[in-house]
C-alpha cells in the first residue's frame, strides 16, 4: 500500500451532522437521509488550490438512484444526486446553519403564524424558463396533495395557505407557530420545480434551478450530471460528474486503486483503508444513531423498571467496540450538534449490573426475563453484530434477548406496524430536534405507533418546542425532552457511526458534509 | 427432414410452450410470496409516515392495485403484444432493459464456451490418449479443479490480484459495449469469461475423454488402424469428428446454464448482464422486471435445449432411427 | 437382476469404495473435515465460531488461532469448520429433499403413466427450464431465511434431475417379467413399486445423490456469497469469502482459509461421487476411469 493519507476529523468537531428521517438503510435498500441542498457563498475555508475549470470526475456508488423525481426520493444515492440539481427555499451551510436558498431573506411574523420569503432574482430553470413565486406555490401545493404521495407532505402539514402577493414574494400561513420549518424546508423532498412540469415530465428528465442537470442515466450502470449553464450561482468547475455503479465497496476500492474512480463514500473503515494510491480519507460522524428500540406498549416492556434494567445492563462503549470496531461515538437521543444530548445524562451512565438487578426485582422479574428483538438482515452493516453484543451483555443481567433475524422486507413491515417487543435499529437523525423526534414521540406523530411511547409531558414539551422562538429557551426544552426519554428508558440509545469519504488527491474543493450530503460537488474540480 | 423428425419437432415445440406457461405461473406467484412490496422496498421505514390516500396513490403508481390473477393475465396478454412491462425505477420498458442486457450475457457465454472448448477438448483428448497414465491424471485433475473451485472464489481472487498487483481493472471503467469501445469491451470480458470458461471446461474435458475412449474401442477405428491409417489422421479425422456429437450436446447444455448461471460473475465484475438484472430486480422488488426477465431466460434456455436436441437428432443417425 | 443380487452388489460396494484409492482418500478427507466440524460444534477444539474478541482482531495464523482471526476477532479456524458443518447439513438435507421428491415423481410417473406422469413430467420440465442458480436465488429470496429454507431452495432445484434419472428405468422395469408376475399374483401396485421397482433403481438414485452433494455445497456457497444464504452471524464459507474480499489486502488469511477448505471439501465430494458411480455403474467405469 503506498501513501495512504488519513485525516481523522475529531468526531466532536462542531461541524454539523447528517440529517435523516426514519431508519437509515444502507446499501441497496432505500435510505431516508435528508441532506441539504444549497451552496453557500462561503464554502469552508480550506487552503487548497483553486480548481481548474473543466474536466470530469467519477464517483463510485453501489446502487444507482432509484428515482430522479425529488418529491418521492428517499434513497441516499437519489438525494446525493438530486440536491445538486434542484434548489429549495432555504438551505444549510457546512455547519448546518439555515442560510438563503431560492429565498434571499425571510421574515417571521410576531405571532409566528406567517413567514414571508423574498425570492432571489434572476433565477432560471435549466430549460431556460424563469423562476417566480408561482413555481413555489405550485410545488408546495402539489406536495401537500395526498394524491401525489410526496414524502415530505407532513413538513407542510401545518401550512394552511400559500400567498403570492407578487412574483418575488411568497407567504406561508401556518396553523400554529413552527420554528423548525425553516430547517425542514431544506430537504430536496421540498424541491421547487417549474409550474410547467409534472411528475411525469420530471421522471425522465430533470428541470431544476441547481448547479447541475441530468445528462444521462443508464439503469444499473451510471448517472451523469453536467454543468447547468443557467445556474444562478457560480458555474461549477467540473463539466460532468459521473455516478458510476459498482457492485460493492470492495469493487469501488479496487476501481479507486486503479484510478478509475476519484471519489466514494465507504461505510466500512477497513475497506476505505484498502484503497491504494494518492487518496485522502475523511471520517465524518453521522446524525443517524443505533438504538435498541423498546416498545413500551408491548408485553413486559410496559414496565418502566424492566426498561431501566435493560438500559443499566448495557455497556454502550463495549457494544460499539465489538460490533463497529469502536468506529463511532456513544450518544444520547439528540445527535444534532446544536442540541446534542449529554450521553451520560441518564439513570445508568455506566453499565451497572447491581442497579439492573434492582430494577428487575422491582418489576417482579428477579428470576430473569425473556425479550424478543427484531434484527434486520441485509439492511445496514453491523445490525446482527450489534444485536449479538447487546444480547451477550443482557444475558449477564439475567435478561435473555431472543434475536429474530429478519429479511429486510419483513423487518420493515414489522417495524412500521410497531409489531415488536424490542428492535435493533439504525434510525436517521435531522438537524432540528423537532424534525428528528416530532414524528415519533408526540401522541399525534405519524410514527408514534413505532416509537411505542407517549405521555402528556412529552406532548407538552414538543408543542412548546415548536413555538419557542428564543434559541436558548428552545435548547432547554429539548434538553428536557432528552431527559424525559432517558429517565423513562423509552429506548436505549447506543451510538452514532461514521462514514468515510475517500477522495483522490487529483481533485480539490470538495467538503464532505456531516449530513452525508454531496452539495459541495458544485465547488469540486480537478487540480 | 423425415416425417418422424418433423412430428417430433412439433411435439417438442408444443411441450416447450406448455413448459413456458408453467414457468410463467410459477415465477409470477413465487415472486408475490416475497415479503414486503415495492412501496416498502423503495421507501423503507419511511413508508410508516404515509397517509392512507398516499399509500393508495403509490399502489396505483406501481401498478400493484389489481387482484393477483388480473395482474397475471394482463401480464401474459401484454407479453404476447411484445410488452414485457415497465420498470418504474429505471423509467424504461423492461423490453429495452432486456434488449440491452441480453447481448452482454450472450457475449460472455460465447467467450466462455470458446475458452472452455480451447481448454477442454485438447486436454480431454490428451487424457484419452493415455488412459491412467500421468497425462491422464493431469487432465483429470484439471477437470476436477474446474468442477470444484467456486466461480466466485476464482473471480474474487483474479479481480483482486489483477487490480492490485497489475493495476488492471477494466471493469471499473463502467461497461462499454463491443461497438462503443471494442478494446475496453474485450478487456472487460477477459477475466469473467476465463472464470466461467474454466468451470465449463471440466464437463467438456470429461465428455471429450469419455467420447474419445468409447469411439476408439469401436470397430471402424480398429479397422482403420489395421488398414494402417496414420494415428494422427485417425485421431482427427475419425475420432474427433465422431466425438463431436456429445461435445456439441454438452456445449449447448452449458450455454443454456450460462444465461442464468453467470449471475455471480456478472455481479463481481459489474457486467450489466441478464443475471444481474434479475438479482437487482429481486433486491429492489421490481416484480415486473424480474418476472419478465426470468421468463426470457427460461425461454432462451428451453429454445437452446430444443435446438441442441434437434441438432443432436439430426447428426446422430442412431437417435434418428429410434 | 433380482432384488437380492442387487442388494449383495451394494453391500460389496462399500468394500470396493475403501479399496479404490480415490474413494479411500476422499472418504478420509471428508471424515477429517466433518470430524473437525463436529469437534468445533461441541467445543472440543477451537473457539465459539461467533464469539467476538475485539482485542484479537485480524491476527495472522498463530498457535492460538490456527487460521488467524477476522475483523471481529473471531477464530477463522472455528468459523471455517463450523461453515463446513452447516454447509454439509444444508447440502445433505437439500439432496435428501431432492432425492425423495424427485424419485417419487419418477417412480409414480413411470409406473402409473397417464395423468400422474404428465403432471410429474410437467413439473419437472418447468423446474428444468430455470438455470439452477437462478432458481435457487429466486426461491431463497421468497422464503424467510434460515438454514432449512436455504436447503429447501437448493433441494427444489435438484428435484427434476432425480425425477428424470429414475423415470426412464422405472418405465422399462414395469414391463419386466418379475414385475408382471408380481402383478398377476394380485399384489397391490404400491407394494410392487416399493418392494420390486424401488430397490432396482436405488443404485441410480445413489449415484445421483453422490454426484449432487458437491453441487449442493457449491450452490449453498454461491447463495451465501450473494447474501442469500443462512443469515449471519452463522458462519458460512460463501459469506466468509465475500467478507474477505475487502480484507484480502491487509489480512490475506481471511480469504485463504475458507477458499482452500471449500475447494478441498468439494474436491473430496466430487472424487467420492465419481468413485461411487464407477462402482455402482459398471458402464461408466470403462470410459470415465
């Protein structure tokens, strides 16, 4: 192995983290990451040479995007491509601050019930037509229409009407104040499309306002993006970016070693390190988190003492070391840096078998207990190893964890139905805590049956968090949410993993985002 | 063509059609038994957030709203009209995808068979030329290894060795057809067809050896030898020509197997062939894609076997007389 | 050949197998491999094949870990042997399923002819129309996965082979004198089938069983390589080789050990199959040594 440079970003570096909704599914299955969409005027200042204009780059992926229609995209690969083609009203910068996208500025009314967006001027779609407020109204109303089955419909659930006083202004009227909506609007699932386009026209060709356009797509082989000549921002250095499908990460590593591929994201650190040649590997912590989900509405899990016993019996660091080779960080419920939960703020910050035994006795199960856990196979790496390590530790606390290893389709069906006593899961995270857990824990959340838990305290906290405009007060609300979740051992939050972005040293200007987003492809070029 | 041959062609063709209908029924209903549908396959757990109306809209979008039997018969009816279905994921007709994938596997299969014959026939003849002597054991050892080394092991080892040690990894360039870039295409086909060819050379070696040994013992060869015909001439003129019959049969059979059996090698070397199309379709629960592709493969398989059988009947007088 | 003569011939076969060089060697190799698999299974040698020892990750072969360790610090020797064990179990069950159902289809179809035969041949032809690996692949993705369903998927693929090789001989046997004689004495047809016909096709079935075992092992390995075999963490030779692909550069032993063992295992099975065929089928001996 020649010159393998490795730059490990400190996991806790205050760069922001990935956003994802639902469960993150690696590899072939659909993933539900929601990376950001927009470029920022200030890209992170790295002392790298200016990219030369022109040239093309190949990015290795294991599965090709399953759709090119932004409102229905749920898969990593589709997100990573589409966020370079479509824009949204607001965007994230590299630190996950909400920054202007297609909206240059916005104003929230005093009661929080109306948000007025001032749109960017001189923006054109890639087909040359002009962008204006009618396109925003058209897009959002179509996303709200159930018949279109748009994934992010719930984000606009509180929007009662959309006004367009002039072609440059859009007003969103809300039923209740919703502080998180500005962050949630960054998802490419809320991409603004032209009012002349429909799902049908956008399923075979793209027409966005972003820096790239889709040049060609060959199912199972590749997707090629080309520079959008009508882009409103700085023109991309690269002429084209090819997303090339190779069957697995080992094949991508081989192709990178042979110089056929210039960039790839690996989920497996060992594979990333086998790439030879002049390659830099960046380690990026993720917003998604591994958890042992407990269904507090099912069987013995209804007893808080049982759940606490489980929480106390698990040594999270040991599970991480065993199953993911220590590649990750122990976490509490909220993984987003601005709202991060203290991983040690919980009844048993360290493994405590004596406490576990006490809780177990208090629940009337001093003699031990059996619990079923569903585990996904072929859905994401490490699931079975994590399950085994957790089971081994629970066994020492007299709790038998019966692992049901399920084929991914079966697992997803049972997960959705909340049909489990406990579940080994990898769930996506989002930058805003309301976006992250507002679907799970309030009794009205659309994933509440999956979370298996609700309480009046929880409902009140989430309602307060939605309307609190003061950042410090809002932070405290979500710290309380975190404490409520941990003190009741609603689930056992384990740890977050990393991803590994390998880039050839022949390219410059790419910043791997902790969201997993590839939005900086727009500033990437050849040296 | 004799009357017997003709009636047997008709009988065989009718049988083949009945078999294909059975395949269609079998494939269609087997795929429906896979847990999870296309909605959960594409949305994952995100499907939990769908409202009833959204789910209904998606069910219609994927065309899985009709009762199964209705879906089955409309599929069959469309097949006869040349419509193999539509891949929602690729936004392309399955026919187009299949037309693109079939030649890849076909080319791979032809190359593999050629390599297998180049390896197998000479070794088989050498083996037969001195039964139970050293060179026979070497020949048999080669065929034993061909039968025993899993294709995925050989493919993995070769791919890694060539890519890492020699920097030779044409399959990382993205697939190029023979017409787009002949040189890259041939390089991309080299290792995969070598892996498959080595595997198939085993039955070819065995068949060749057995056929040569059998023919050598027959009267007309003894007569030729007694007449003083040169050994080499006997070897090629008489023995090989007669041994060709079973070799051709074996080759046809192997060719049929390769259409679906190349899937592992296609996957490892990222060749967008027909086997990989099925594998990806299964992973993504694209029934429309899988059922039609499998049927196409089965049909090719049946047709190739039918042709092999007819060819065999046509060239072997003994069979014709039966 | 009468029934008793046939049985005697089969008894002699065991001795012949041991006295043939290939047969004895392959049997010895198989006995050693299976012995080690059982020993690992009962904890007599090696380690628990799924126990992870993070501190002993990716160690080269040494006196503690004879074949080294993998990325989770699991003992590769134990995993390989345990993989041989589960692969044998799956293959034996798969071939048993194929042999029982295939032979029954061939037996009933050939003996009764008519609709039963038509149905049996139809099913056989349909299954035959699939390239074997593709059929196993599709079946394996339908069934909820555990070692038994993998065995069923592989078994179904080989049913038609057994049906074909047995049906022909049954067809000719039913016309043979002693079967006719048995019929004329009023013996019921099931009795005739199992008392007189079945024993006479048993050597054909045994030969096919011997030849199918190695295919079954290879198919199981290919399925687990593609991620459609028994679910992890159960060790399987195919999935071990799949995982080793990413490790081969930094820990080549992770590929060598399962690779070498699977080749040895399949070579031994093939040799055994050939020897059994040569002994039970005198015709093949002359041409295929």
